[in-house]
């Protein structure tokens, strides 16, 4: 920008014509979050902005939060917006669903207040009760248009009795109730927990880890510290460095689980409060922690080119969530296996559950993996009764693609490399050296560099194509094969699922290509009778009947009775076991050892 010399009016004219991003660079922004009535699920937000040079300022709330690919319309929870300067109200108007335009009337600073209703118990929404204040940046902090690069300060006034703040944002001095964010990308990527959580931690290399356990649970602090330390070190070894000085595991212990969400220097995990008591429950917690922590590299730093810098106003489309999520899903169980907590057999069973899901989902023959990623915003995150027929999980199929790449690299490099080496290389190349996201072609080249061979076949068949997955081609490299234990069966089925027990017997899904699909049973049909006998259970319909038998179902559809003859078809569902081939070669044994023992 040229230096401006001239009359004040000239300066003002120039300033009002400035690029909003340049004008925004001068803004000083701070927020105060207070919880005077946490029991009503509200957080009160006060935003003070000074250094304003424009006649109007647009304040915007993101419509989504990174890590959760759905437009959530966070502004729907915002109420009682007001703006003032020196005690005088300023005029404002909404210009779209998430933007408030305030007229400054010559003022250089501004105080904005608003209330947010926070009562969705999930990792991607605010949740405020008398027991905790969980704040998701993107759903809380209005940002001045063009000011995403600006720093801000957040002051926290807790509800009565709350004494702790857990967040990866830096504190100001020793004051835990004042934190700072160098820019909005970091503010929106750093959830804040205020309450009475149980806080403990450990150190790994140069990184301080904090674990904040909210709302109780039957966990063993010492065991959790020990195991999470091993876990983060196994993952750090894959990428060769831990880029965080501090990392926070925020754990919400509720009566029901709700998954997790990754952030740059923290994660939020929603776990069943008493699942730590069983080995299986504790391992599921570790696998969830392994998944979200792995994301600190894979997607938060090593990322598809479309995922950052973010546009918080609209969907950010990428065809690469099968890498961001599927590869992370592959590594979550693999890392827990590397910790020595799963036997080889248990680990291979986990892989078969993804294979079963893919082959038993008719949508896997309809929606290519890359498209499943692109349409996550409208499909994966907005499931319907027909999702099973129309789409495929980029977690499950992406995880199997990762396994195929891993085995291809181990075999191609004669055991010198694994997928770990490709991930480390890609992290160095794109996050550290080029400081940008990767393209499709660049990621593929990164894998091929270590496999020593082209992987077009996998891309063409399983990523952009719809071929049935040839698991055994890749498992054979390790002397293994998948066997469908149902292959020899000839069991009849309708091809439907029912509403949960204890509710009216309604059809919940109709599988594409099934007897029910062909003969016209509908989702929401209430089954009343089968061949004139009262309906009891779904299983009873096929017991003592054969493939090809005809059965007449009486249903109530939207209150009207229908009689629907159905010809039972073979149940084509698969159930894989992974077993060793007889007499594996030395090369196969070496691949298996590299894969499962490193
Ligand atoms: Zn994930």
C-alpha cells in the first residue's frame, strides 16, 4: 500500500475505499464469555472492537466447523444482538443469515453483545449446563469480515463454582481465565471447556499433554496417562515429529457416546462415562483417542488442498476425505494394535468388519469413494432411510484402500517401507516444505514413490470406480486370505431391517436388489400379518421357508391396508474371516511381519 499524505478528508476517503482485509488488520478485538445463567444453557458474549476505520463493519458467524463437514447454521442459536459505542446504540441490520452489518456513525470502536443458546450434546456444538460450559469457537465468536488473520483475546467469567479452563489456546501469564488466539483459524480450532473437570497430564518429548475429564467416569488416571503416552509416541514415530508444544484431550463423559472431533492442538472425545471399566470399552476409548490424535497430522497439517485456508461461509469441497478420514480410521486400530493391546487375530477381525460393511452396503456399487467425500456435506452427514442403497462410508472404504496401499508399499519395497514412510514423506513435503495442501496427483505420487510401482489400478477401481474390492489380491501379499463364511449358505431373506424393539413393527430400510425391493415393500410399512398369521418377528418370516418361496405380507401403509406377495431371495450378505494361506512363502511371511509387527 502506498503511503498516504494529504488532507484528512482524503485519508478518510482512501480508508473507506480500502480493501476490507487491510482495514481489518488494524482492528483490536476482544471477547468476554460469561455464564451468569448456565442452568438455562446460555453463554453471554461481549465483543469489543477498536481501531475501526470503516463507516460500517460486517460481523459474521461461521456456518460450519472444520472436521465436521456439514453446514450447521450456527447463527440459528444467536439472540439479542446489540451494538453500541460509548453507551450509545448503533444501528445494525442483518444482510444474510449469518452477517450483522453495524453502522459506526463515525465511531472508531464498538461493543457488541449477544446470547447463544447452547444445548446440543455433541462434540461440534456448544453445550452449557450448570455442570459445564463447552464452547466451540466457530459457533461462538463473530468475526469482522476480512479479519480472519487478526488476533483476539478471550476473557472468561465462569458460572458460580466453576474453577477450571481447559483449552489449547495460550493463557495470558498465569491467568487461566484470559486466553489469546493469534488468528481466527486457531480460535475456531480451539474449543474451550469451563467447569470442574478432572485435569491431569504427561509429557512426551517436548510436548505437554493435558487430559481434561469432564463429568466423572470409571477411568484409571495412572493407566490412562501411561497408555496415552505410548499411543502419542507411536503416532509421533510415524510422522517423525510432534508439531505441538501443548495438546489437550477434552473428554466428555456422558451416558451415551458421540464420537470425537479433531483440532490442531486438541481434540474433543464424547465417551460413555463407565466404558473404561471393561477392556473392550477402554480399548474403544484408546482407538477413538488414537483416531483424533492422528488427525493432528493427517488433515490438520497434511491436508487436501481444499481444506485450508477455510471459507467459513460455505461448504469446502474435497474428493479426499477417504484420505483424511479413511486413512485415519485405518491407523486408529493399527496404532492400538502396535501398542500390543490387540492380538493379530483381533486386529484382522477389525479389518473384516470394514470389508463386511463395504460388501453388504448396496450403495458401494452406486457411489464412488471420491464422490462420497465430495458429497459428505449433503449425504454422509445427512443420512436418510435410503443412504445404505445410495452411498458408501469413506471411513470404511478409505480404511481398506489404506490397507491396500500399505501392503502394496511393503511388498513393492521388499519390506523396506510401509505406508508410514509415505505419510511421513507427504507431511514433510506438503505441510513443512511447500506449506500447502496436496492435490490428488501429489498424494498418489507420494504413495507410488515408496511402492515403487503405479497405483492407478486402486484409483481406477476403488476410488473413482465402482469395482467390487479384490481384498485377496492384497492380503495374499502377506500370506492371508479373506474367506466368506456365508458363501455356501442358501438362506432366504426379505432384505429389510425393522424399527427398534419395543416400537411398532415398521420397516426401517429396504435393501436395493432384495426381495422387498423388487416386490414393493416400503420403508415405514407396518407389518401386521404374514400369510394371514399375526406378525411376530422378522426372523420368523424366513424360518422354515426356502429361497424362492412366496409369502404374503399384510402391511399398513399410511393408515391403509395392503397385501403384498413377496418371493424370498437368497441372503447375499457376506461375513469374512481372514485366515492364513497354507504354506506361505518366505516373502509372504516377511510382508506380514512388517505389516503387523512393526
Ligand atoms: Zn476422523
